[in-house]
């Protein structure tokens, strides 16, 4: 555990008078371990004793916060010539504000800071002005590295969350199905889709491998590219092993294997 990480999560000097700061409440020893090393230990595995914050960190790991900070600061420089110098702690606050906004919903984000409806759990964490500043420049990837993928703006973060999902201990039985990530906004163009049979009908189509418990272990975030199966076996275009799975859009055979040694050639093929 690095001193830097422990310090940035705990913020000892502020925690006593700002106990509502939900993302700051984790003790240092409970902070998530570096997720880059698979064999290190088991502390990144899910356990029934985990508190909600640990649970969040299993998927939204430390390195994702670092990326958010780097990319947001970079984007502010690209746009204005000056960095807004958001810190990792501020980014944690920003994310915690959004989690709270999903629980205590108000018609407009300005309401949380308004005189009439002021909601201290959010308004006390950050000034409205700072919140708007981070919101304006929030970025997940360097625009200069743009590729043709439809999700390139969130791809690096989505890939890291996926990697964290893959690291969870697998169950024995899986279900593979389409899932909807709810989104009702207007800024996603044709990435936003409609599925009439889902609880959230509008959003981003996601193809997931989930366990019986509902936990997601793998997913594919590709609009229009979804795996289906053929009756006969054929060689996977990526790894050459036999498979019945293929991409309905590219009409190319690609494995999507579950179980003890999962293999997702479907994703690797579309990522290359
Ligand atoms: Zn394959
Ligand atoms: Zn495809």
C-alpha cells in the first residue's frame, strides 16, 4: 500500500467535520489493492463483509480515478490553455456527488445548491462553481487519440471496469444476455437504443455474461455488434479454435467462452 494512496483516500484532517463525504470514509487498510497484479493477493475479490465503498472500488478502481483526473486536466488545457487542476480527492468527491444524485433525485442539478432546495450532503462537498467546472471538462480519453469505435470516448474506462469484472471469482453457471445501461439524455446520438422488453428501455446496449447471483463477469460494449451462435462449428477468426459463436454484424466467427478459462475473442477482434 503506497502512502500516497492512503493519504488521498482518508484525508484525516477533514474527515471529522465532513462525515458525509462518503468516498472519504474508508480506512486506509481497507483501500483497494493495486489491481494491476492478478496474483498479488485476494483482497480484490468480493466478500460478504465488504462495505459499499470497497464494493465500488472492486470495479471502479484507483487507476480509473487517476485516468479521470489526468484526462480531465488534459482536456481543460486543450480547451482553454490552462489546467483546472482537479485532484484525485476532488474527482472522488465529484463521483460521490453523482452517486448521491442518483439516490436523491432532483429535476435539475442546480437545485442541490439552490437556496430553496439546498441539499447539504452534496452542496457541502463542493461549491457549485467547482462542480460545474469539473463537469464541463470531465473527460475519459485523449481526443487526439480518437479512433473510429463508437464508444472511443469511454473505451479506456470501460475496458478497465471490464478487467475488474474479469478478476472477480467466477460462479459455475452463467447467463449471457443483452443488458441495458439506462440513459435518457440526448447527447449519445444513435448509440442510444431501445429495447422494449427491458426494465430500462432506453440506453446503451451491452452484452453481458452474468452469474446466477446477478454479478457481471464480462461484457461487450459494441452497438450493433453482438454475438450469436451457428449450428455448425467453425474456426474463430482471432484464435483459430473451434466455436459456434459469431458476430452478427461482421459475420465473422469469434469465441465468447465462459467458465474457468474465459476467452473473449469477440472483444479482442473488435478492439484491434
Ligand atoms: Zn477465439
Ligand atoms: Zn462485429
